[in-house]
C-alpha cells in the first residue's frame, strides 16, 4: 500500500516498497502557473529532511523544492528537462521530481497526511 | 495607500475567472487561461487586452505657441496629422519621467498616451512646461483603450468595422465611427505583432470587448502574457527598465531623442554623450530554460557588473531572456555573463534585440 504525505511547503512524498517518490502538490503547481523549468537534483545526492532538494520556476516565480524526508536521490524525472509543463498537467503523478531512498522512515511523523494537508490549505485561503 | 482602481471590464474579467492583481494602482487581469497559452495565441492568432488603465491627455491649441515642441525628446510639430510618435518626457538630469506616444489628431490638437502609474505626475510636469493659451486636459477617466494584437488582428477588425482599418500603416491611426461613437484606431502595440490600439469612450468599452471576443479568432490576454510578449521583442517597461534615474542614452533608446531641437534634459544628455555612460543596457540570452528576474545580479568574470531589470522564460526561444544595466564595457554582443541570485546561477550571452525576430509587426 502506498502512503502519501505532504509538507507545509507543498511537496508530496509517496512511500512504496522502501522508495520515496517526491513532487510538488497540485495546489503548488496551480499557484505557480505555467512551469517553465525544473532544476533536478543530482542522482546520488544526499539531503536532510526539509533541506533544498531541487528548484522550480514558472513564468511568475522561482521557488525551492524541499526534501520531505532525509535520504539519497536514486532517480530523477528527466522528462521534466524538456517538458516541465508535465508538472502542471499531473503534479502528483507523471510530474514527479525525484526518487529518494529514505534514511529514516520515522521522519514521516513530521509530515502531514492528505487530510491534514487539505485542512492546512483551507487555512491558507 | 490609495485603493485600487478598476477598469470598466472588471465584471468581464471576473466572469472569465481571471487572476487579478495590482498594477500601477489598478486592479488588472494578469492571466485568464494561462500566461503561456495566451502568449502563444497572440503570436499565432489575435489577442484582446484591457488597457484602460493607461492615461490619455488632450492638448488643443496652437502647438507652436504652446511650447509643446520643447516638452518631449521628439518634435511634436513635425508629426503629420494621422501619425503618432514615441519618445520621452525627461527631467533636467535626462532621467526618464515617462515613455509615451503623441498622436497628432489635428493641426491644433494632440493626444498624449502615458503609462498608468505615471498619469498624475506626467500631467503636472507637462502642464508646468506649457505656456498659457491652449487647453490641456486629462481625459484618462473618460477614455477606454483596448489593444488587439496578433497576426489575425487586421482580418478581425476589417470584418467587424470595414476595409478602411486594413489600410492603416504602422504608427498611423484613423478616427472612425465604432459602435456609434468616435474612436481612434491606431496601428501600434506592445507585442511585436501586427496589432491595433483602439481608443473610445469608456462607456463603450464593454460593448467593444464583447463584440471582438465574439470572433472565435480572438481570445483575451492578461498583463502576464503582455509582459512576455513585450520582452521577447525588447520593449522597455517603465518602472522596471527605465525610470527617472535612467536616461534614454543609457537605455539604448537614443533613436527617440532629437537633439536638433530644445527639450528639458537635453543639456544633461549632451554632457553624458561627452563624458560617456556609466551604465548601459544589455540584452542577454540564458543557456537554459531558467529565467533571469528583476533585481538578479549580473556578473562578468566573477565581478558584479550590473542588475537585471526584466527577465522571463521566452516560449518562442525556449530559454531565459533578460535585459539589465551593466558597466558599458561588458554590454557587447557576444560577451559572456553570469546571472546570480542566492543559490541560483545561470550562464548568459549578450545578444542584440529583439530576442524574437519572427513577429508580424510590419506585415
């Protein structure tokens, strides 16, 4: 079973079979507008939870993407190099940014569940 | 702080679920369906822009006797009736108070079209430079302005209002009856595409908006797309690229300054020509899809040499493009630059404007 968590910085992470896939939420993609560039992390890079993992730019703004969990980058979504607009089309699916091998799965306690994230978004309106 | 002003089209923008944001003191549509989709539509079809926020002044009287000839960097009296001219209102130091267009309506009448944020200041500056005798008025509140821009804009207007519009050359205009009122249809714009600016009484703007959007070749575009469109062809944005501490010479816009006549700021510009520039405009193309942005630092060989004033991802070029002001020595075509901001760094090369050369502007 896949579990999905969110950060207050609008990243999502799905954990399945010990692999964490990471991206930005549909809400974040919508807020950014047309996404024009994704700075993918290097495969092999290690990050700590909530450190800068990647960068994303839209016509309107440039933002950092933070690592929802600590770990090592094992794969990146190279399709985003030429077609970053995939993030607008499917932010929580085909628009994934990177895969991470988590070093401490208990860190999910610092993340929001889907229901908590939806509640958090309501508070932002 | 003054409250934001709305154009007559607010309800239309809201109906279309436009994203509205403050611009120059106005609550303006930034985007409808999306900046890139709107940009593409304008480059390929025809886009309609609500530009009612911009200012319009009328001068009626003897132009020679009024002193109007000495107010701007270009000659007003030599503009033929039915033509318009772009240039600047400068301060004594040669800094740009505004960039604007003067339309010669008649032998004894001109319309001056200015930026939204500068309306009040422009009006008082111009008024202070005029001699008594003529009638100078701010007609901004009563004047509506819609821009229709894009390669199909001529076909759309000809179909809607007749063949006369199809014959207007670039930087010429006609006065004609539209929807039962007198309008000015000008072959000018801010996109690099074939296009028109239509001035008409504010109370008719909604009707014209609805009429033009009834043509399936026309879609609305917001200020977001407008900014991408103008930057791709290298047009300056007042308040970002040019301002009161930037001269037309520094901004590479000396072509719009006529030194054969008097104007406020002339002495300062002549002096600047002699002593040389301390900053110069540079246009640059980034080696990736990353966009340079306003206030990013420009570096050359490791040293800071200037600041980005406008930057964007160019959908037409598929890379970041920007303009900024740098030490004149590095403002040379082909020179390599690095654009920096926090942990972001991008390589760029100085290029000639326009970035995008395929526009239908003069077709």
